[in-house]
């Protein structure tokens, strides 16, 4: 069987329990948060005692388009963890968008537990700046691919 050439290592997952932002959504023009993935609803990530299993999760962000027509636009995507209502949030990883393509932020659950991070939900925060920022992206959570 032939191997297909692709710049995307992870296949898009549109399952509602793992989806931060769908591919069909319109581009964004202002700072805002994605949908929240509540980890207790994601099958296989919680133990019988409602404790997050010690594993590494991948949050995949596909940047489809962004505008740089005025040369002052900026785009920063931040993965945040926190309690379900996000009364507080901790930054897990940050991507400064400089090109289209697939970006991955790894969530190392054991390390976060040791730091005392409340990890009940995840979201992607998009911070846009400049004259005419326009960003098209999708994001989802998946298992690590070897």
C-alpha cells in the first residue's frame, strides 16, 4: 500500500466531545475563546474514580488562513486548562501563527497534576491584533500518534 504525502499528521475529529472549533465555522476577526472540551465527557480519559488518567493528549490546531495585508496583524493561539466554568485558567501552550498548517500542543497530564493544575476542561483562546485581523482555524483533541 502506498503512503500518502500530507502536511497533516492528525486526521480531523469532528466528534462533539473532542471538538474546540469546527472547520465549517466562519473566520474570526476579534479575540475570543473556542468551545470548551470538558474532560469528564471524553470517553477513555477518566478513570473509574473520576481522576484524569496519566497520559499525554494532543490538541491539534489547523490554521487554514490568516490576513497580513496591513503587515501589523498578529495571531496568538493559547491552550488553556481550568475548572469547567473557567473562573481561572492556566496556559498549557502557545502558538504564534506565522504560517498555515497543522500545529500541535501536547497536554502532559502527570506534569500538570504535579503542579496542582485544576484540569477539568480545556479551551483555545485566539488573541488577534492589528488593523484587519482575520483568522480561519479549527481545533480538536486526539490521542497521540506514534
